[in-house]
């Protein structure tokens, strides 16, 4: 093995870009060719009462392990089955209600073709992800997804690179569309990812983060004089409540700036004429991640939190969510 001598940093970067460009272009082709077969594959899995069995040999096997893991973590139970081990007892994990995904660039792998024959004996429905839908694997599976690429990113067109990227993308597409079909939500994700920082962030409730004391509260008879002080002291928000502490409106630094632009003397103006009525609110027990999404979606920095009686119980700020690493 010899090294290329005398290449500049720019040459190295150009070669790296070529690899990424080839894989990007290959994914574009996969996207354009995606058709009814993909919908059939999704429906086949969604209608199954069993699990998904994923199989592949070599680099395709490594991709298969990742596809199985992604399916499992997004609400579609899946297991990886090595084709060689399958004929030495591991077929015991297969049930007749399962669906199998078999991954192969050529579609002519002897090990996979033998596995397909055994799976058909169990009555298992099969999906091929292959670079050649007309191959033996493609023809013998119930559904065949086209993962064909024009060339590998390897300069010798040998090492599986572009082809494995294409197979992985199709596997991810199946997993993501399936989670949408099943209505898999953040709460479901949190339940099956309880460990580590990710799990803690996903299950964190707004109650754990919100400010509870010295809330920026005003009555609807207060004036902008009180509101200006409140907004300055309480991180850019003032909340107008009624006698039962139900939220009537919200005032922000932005509201104040717009009012000053329109009117010179704002001090005696009642807050009820300036406040945003029916503001966005959060509720106790709501996932902090869902509240963070709404804050960002509506371009606001803080939100009142109410209890089950619709009374103000706290304020949640985007900065607090950031510190808690919810976003």
C-alpha cells in the first residue's frame, strides 16, 4: 500500500467533498425513485402484529443493525438476525406474524437467499432493500425497495459507501414514517428512553422549571407606570390577572416599545388597553419540551403557567428551558 505524496490541504478537502457529493446525489436519486413499493412496505409492517426481523451480511449487516435499533427506538419492535446464525438455531426468534427486511447491494447473497426460503416457510412477509430490484432477492421478496446507486464513493468503486448510505436512508425513512403512522409522540419516546440526560430532558415537566415566587402580576386597573417597572424587574414580562388570578392578558417589552413609538406619554394608560388578550399559556404537568416548542414557534420569550383551576401558578422563560437543556 502506498500513500499519495505531495497533496495539499485543498486537494484533501476536495476529495472529501467528492465523497459527500456522490452520496448526496445518490440520495437524490433514491428520493426520486421512491414510489408505491415504499407505501406497501410501510403498510406491511404497520399491519403486522409481530416484530420486524432485519438481516444483512457484511456492511449491509451493520446497516441492518442500525435500522433495527432505529425501528425499536421509535415504537416498532425489531431484532437483527444474522443470516449465518439463523441456520444454527437463531431462527427461533422468528414468528409467523413477523415482517423481515433483508438488505443487500447485489441481491444475490447466498446467505440471504437461503434465509428468505426459511422465512417463507414460516409464512413471514419480506421486504428487500437492494441495489437491484430485479435480483433474486428482489424477485423473491413480497416488496422490493430500490437502493441502487450509480457508483460507490470509493475511487475503486469497491468499498460499500454510497450504497450503504442509500440503504440506511431507506431504513430511516421506513422507521420515521411508521412512527408517524402509529402516532408515536414525545411522551412515548420518553418512556422507552428513560436513561441518561436525554431521558430526563424528555420527561421533565414545566412545573420543575417554572418560576413560582415573586410573579410579575398586575391587575387590569393598573397603569403602564406599574407595568414598566414590572417588565424591567421581572425579565421582560408582566401578567394581568383577575381577582381569581385567572390570566387576562400579557405585556412584554415589545408591547411597551410599540406603545412608546405610537404615544409619547404612556404612564397613565391602563394596561388592559395595551395587553395581549388571550395569550399563549402553559399548563401544570405539561412536558417542558412541548412548552419550549411553542415558545419558539410563536417567537415569545416567556409564558404564564396555570393550574387545573385556570389560576396563574408560575411563569416559564425560554432562558430557564435552555439552562435545563430542554432545548
